C-alpha cells in the first residue's frame, strides 16, 4: 500500500482512450495554478480559439466542460430541452440510444428513428419523423458512431431539422481532431466531443459549442437549466474571463487540452484528416487480407475506428485478453447489438500511424493462427503497407 505503483505501458488501439503525444504529457507537468488566475484565463481563451478551429465554427459560446464526453452530452441535452419538448433521436448504435435515454430522463419525449444497428440514419427517415411529430425542439445524431465505426450524413439531416424549425445537436466525440469539420457550414447548432480520442489529450474534458440559434433557445427557456453545473451560459461566463466563480476548473487537464489542440492546429485539420483516413484504410486492407470481414457500411466507414466481425469459433474475450497480456495492445469489444460479435480497432490522434497498424496486424495474425483461423502469414502487413505508402 505504501510502494509506488507503476502502470504498464500499453498500445491503446481500441475505441478510446488513445495514446497521448509526449508533448501533451509534458504540458501537464507545469505547476498547478488557480482557476481564477489571470494567466489561466488566458489559457482558457486560447483553448476556446483552438476549439473553434477544430470544430470549424465562429461560435462565441465554445468551451470545454470539466468532465468526460458524456458530460458534454448531458450539457447539450439539458440546455436544449425542457420537460414536454420533443426530440428526434437518430440511432445507429449504442451512443444514439444513450442520448434517447438522457432526453427521457429530462422529461422530454424522445422520438427514436433508426435504419438498423450499424446502418446510417437515412435523412428521409428523420424527415418523416419530424413531419409526423408536431412541434419538435431538436434533432440529435451521433456524427461518428463509435460503437459501429460509422459516419453519418450530418449536414443533410441538419438542413432537414432547420426546415422543421428544430435545433440540430451532434455528438462529434470521435470526429473532433481526426476529421475536417465545418459545423457552421453543416448547420449544427450544438456539438460536443471528448478529449481522449482524436483530439489527443487525456480523458476529463468535453469540448462543446453552441450556435447563436442555440443560445437564443437557451435564453428563451421557460425554466432554468436543471443542472447547475452544466448550465452552458453560466460556464461560458466563466470562460469569458468575467469575475465569476463557476467551479474549480482543473488547470492541469486544460493545459493538456490546449497543447493537444496546438498540435492539431500545427498539423492542420486537413492533413490530420488525411492521416486518419489513410491509416484506417491500411488497417482495413490488412484485416481483409486475413480473411476478416469489416462490419461497418463500406460507404460510411470511419478512418479512426474500425469494427470487424469476429470469425466463427474464435473467442472474443480470449483474443482481446491475449493481445493485452502478450503484446500490451488494448482493443475494444462490441457494444449493444454487436456485443460479443465484433472487435473495435481505433487509430486515433497520436496513435494513428502505420507502425501501430503493422504491430496490431502482426499480433492478430499470431493469435488467430493459434485459434485455427486460416491465413497467409505476412499478407496483412503487406496489404496495409501498399495502402499507407503507395508508389
């Protein structure tokens, strides 16, 4: 109980958290500073500007909640919705279902729409739900559904929502920092994310942004936001450097987030999006060369998160356990309808590189061969390298 505890060094190649750039860890070694210190207020202002760049927005109300990605979801819905409001929730996987649950807890009516677990929500499905539900306050969609490795048609659905007089709320937890995002152009009114995936920081902060339209809706509420801590306009007042105490904002975490976003800005969003896409395609080529089937819709796949079906007769937990024990590689299992049926591989932020693709494929080849899965040794790595380093 009194000895120093040394955590193992893992390759985090699952759905998150991802490995962190040493620059970010170094930035978190600075002395702790008070949450009302003028110097820390400058850190928050810089962080907000960097978030606007990553989100692709000019929104004034842009900041980060001191909490994980789910705190961003809670803030988005608790500020937008009041008891009795209606929200159309698109469900393609596990996290869309959680949004519907939270909306219901807030006293709103969640109108669930789906084209099936693992399939993108079709714009016409949302349009039909909006047309048949009377006055709807908002539509919600997970822009990149981490549970199934799927990207959604967010801009098309946002346009439909606005025509119906509804706000558009988007979960961008997996997209932010790993894909080109243009929230203002797409018409997204509220978007939140998490710091531990493609953003490249440690878990514990949830970037979030509100459009002027969303702010107007919050200001027009008939009753206060039910969560004092997650009141968006109160938190923004603190982030705007007013002499206002909101909470003890963790300076260490925010310094890490700021540095991660500085790295995003230096690389550029465009280059970062290309890197995540290229490495994701390399991984898919390697997996398919092993005879594995990628589970997500080929026209809507994510580069940073790949779901693959577990071959018949192969034990899910046993393979994941051996990857961790023998190779120090963490991957994810399935959630929701795909629990026990897929593995989820993440190549996010600092961890999205060809070296990680090749290490993962080699380790997986070894374990699947031992389990009796037929494959050609070395074929997976060769297929991946052809994609990642084209002639």
